[in-house]
């Protein structure tokens, strides 16, 4: 008489094979969000610095500071203020929108 095996051999391996891709996706998104947050902080700092430099008339250093981090910026001047709008892509290939920052400084400030 043969006994039919009805045990659960291999079920742990199958569950592990299903769970690993989900864990990898969650980790990748977590790293992408942290990279996006770090880029946002850096971009805000650079846009504020660029606004101050443009307010003092140092255009070359302002554009160089933004170019160092691979961002693009637009400048507007109104009512004695110099405003900088900067945006940069997220550094990792994660499907997140680009990061943007806005900063203003007084024009002609020393």
C-alpha cells in the first residue's frame, strides 16, 4: 500500500518567491522617495542662494550653482524682488515627478 504525500513541502519556497519581488519594489520606492526628499532640500538651498546672488548682481555664480546639481531655473524680477523657480529631476529612475523650489530675495541687496 502506497501512502499519498499531502504535506506542504515547497510551500515556503513558493511564498518566498512571491514575496521577494514585492519587497524589492517597496525598497526601491523608499529609496526613491528619500532621494527625492534630499534633492528637494538641496534644490531649495540652491534656489535661495541663487536668488541672493542674482539680487547682488552676480549672475554667473547664480547660474553655476544651479547647474552644479543639474537643475533648471527661471528668474523673474518684480517689485524690487528677484525670484527664482528651480526644478530638477529625481536622481533615481523611480516614477516620481520632478522636484521644484521657489525663492525670492531683495534686488540690490548687499
